[in-house]
């Protein structure tokens, strides 16, 4: 009797283990299939870029009389960069009698006083400039831009965030594209003032260059939908109005308005060769906050507008590309699930072979390889003489992307659940030199429990790495190092920022922040 019960219990345990393995296998391959689709989309972008990179846009004609342009500068607590912004705008080479500048200030600190003093000086020099200060941040940046339209004089509007430094000829090089009456927006490519400041800024620059060069060029020159990047671009005022104006029900008002305008039939122009420099976040928490906002906003926009895209009378290829574009940040959720599904359960021998065949190789082919090809193409195009050296940072780039999985997955889930949150600004410190430090900034970093979760994942994958070494699963080791290193780096940098003495431990120079 007892042996029969023991046998029955073993049979049940075996069945449960079999069911568990079946569920794990199904979930794993669903996640891998999703990541493979996004990996395939990267190859499509590279193909479209290479096919169209030598076909730059050209203006239809030239204005015989330059039109009136309004420059809108939405700012919120930009103590360290507002003066630099106003100085660069004052140097724009455009007739002063055809130019208006609006400082759209929602600040709650001394930024307002600094901006107001500078506005008085510039007005005395003949610049048509005004400071519009709101004490109610309704709508955040979108609300400020919409409020500025009430007193806007120009038919064309240049929008610049506080950390951007436009070239003096920016307006003159872009305005003539509006001679085509169906062009509603012109976007310039972002540059990076502090690209070489740290490993973090170097990797961020590579991240952004992939989007700002490959994706925007590929989409714009192949007739697909692409988006205004929120700054460093010009809008036709009637296009904004026709598309329904600035709306603030998402955190990416730029992406939202872009799709609504293109659904109305407006065309956009991306100028890859015209660079508008900007400052990259130099601190991990600021970078994560920016990524959270962009990710959450893109999913909110996806949920809001993707049904309209599929109802519109558009070619199938445009609908498919728009779907891939709007849903792209779901890849972070898939990456998070992949982190959960990976576990050190495979042994040596035959199990090691099957683990390599079913886990390591598919992850490399579906996720790592497309990212590598994507960023290799980007760096080779932008830096033909140094791109090989730049690619030494490719493991750091992939590791940082993995380390952001929890932060950005949370953003995706919040958007899916309809959780509303404020537009959290990304702190900028006027950093443009490696001799400068942001340690003494008065803007405190955000604190949360998230870095401790990231530390937990780093510890888990470190154990996974140790297990792989013990089981001689050599092909697993590079992947596990990326997972353990990515989560560990993001967590360590996030927590270190909470302690002023640790914010910049590798720099001896402590130059004061520029004011």
C-alpha cells in the first residue's frame, strides 16, 4: 500500500513538473517570437535607410519674402541652462522684424527671475521677446505651448527645449521647405554637446543616434509616418490647428500631435544633415526619468491612436510600420519577461547543448544581433573614421538597454493600466566639459525602491553566471554578463546619486556649475 502511494505521489510530481516545463516553454517562445519581430523591424529600418540615405529632401521653392516666425521656448526650472538658451536664440540669423520669441515659463524657482532679466536686456536690443509665466502647470509642456499660441504672431513656429543650442542659420536653412503647402513640420537632427562627458553620455548618444539618424531618415524618405521629437523643429501653425492642437492626455505630446497631423494628410520633413546640439542627461536618475516618460507616453499614444491608424485609408506598409513604431516600447516588457523566464535550471552535458540551442542562440539572433547591426550602421554613417573604436561601447549599450528593462516595463504597465503621472522634467546642468561637475546642483534626484529591485536582478543573474561557469556553459557567459552588468550598473549609479559625495566619484575636478 505504502509503495503504491509513494509511486502515485512521484507520478503526480512528474506530471506537475511536465506541466510546468510546458508552460515555461510556451511563454518563453512567445516572448522570443515577440522580440524576434522587433529585431526583424530593425533590419527593415536599416534597409530603408541604406536605400534612401542619398535622397535628401529639397525645398519646393524659395520664399521671395521671408515669413513671420515665432520661437517658443517651453521651460520649467532650468536654472543652469536658460541663459545659454536665450543667448543662442538671440543670435539667430533671421530678420528681427520677422521674428518673435516667447519664453513659456512654468518655473517655480529662480529660473523665472534669471529669464526675466535676460528678456529685458534682449528687448532693449530690439528683439521681439516676451516672458509668459504660468503658475498653473495644467497640461505641462503641451499646456504651455497651447497657451503660447494665444499671442503667437507667426504662421511658422520653432520649438526649442531649454537644453538646446540652435545654430545661427537654423531657421534660414529650414523655412523654405514650407513653400510646399502640404508640409506641416520640419525636424532637425539632435546633436550632443556633452557626448564625451562619461560612459553614460557616450552610450546615450549612440542610443539616440540610432533613432535620430536611421529611424527618422528611413521613415521620412520612404513615405512612412515619423514623429516630431519635441524640440529642434518647426511647425506650420495651421497644421497644429488642423490636427486638433496640443493635447496633454499623453506624456509625449509631440508623438501624439505628429500622428494626428499625418493622419490628416500633412507631410513632414526630416533634415538629417542639419544638427541642433543639445545636452544629454549626465546622471542616471535623470536619464531613467526621461526614458520612463518617453516610454509611457509612447504607449499612451499607441493606445490612443493606433486604432485610428488602422481605420485610415492608408497603404498596408504604412500601417504596419506605424504599428511597429507605436508599439516598439512593448519590447521592454518582453525583455522583462525574458529576465523572469531565464533561470539556471539546465545542467551540463545534453542539457547544456539544448540550453545553448534553445536559449542562447535564439536570444542572440532575435535581440542582440539586430541591435548590433542597427548601431554599427549608425556609427559607421556618422563617424566613418572612428566608428570601429566607438563600437567598443556596444556591449555597454546593450547592457544599459537590459538594465532599463524594469524602469521602462513599469512605464509600459502604468500606461496600459491608465495610471496618470506628472510630466517629470529631466534635470540639465549646463554641462559641456569633462571638467564640470553636477554634484552641487540644487535639483535633488528622485528616489524610489526601483534600484533595489534592479540590484536583486543583478544578484540573480550573477548567481546565474556563477552557475553557468560551474556547468561549463561557455556560450551563456557573455549574455549573463550583460544581464548582471546592466542591472548592476543602472542600480549602482541610481543609488550613488542619492549621496552627494558619491555622485561623481571618478572625477577629481569639481568646477562649480555654470550660472
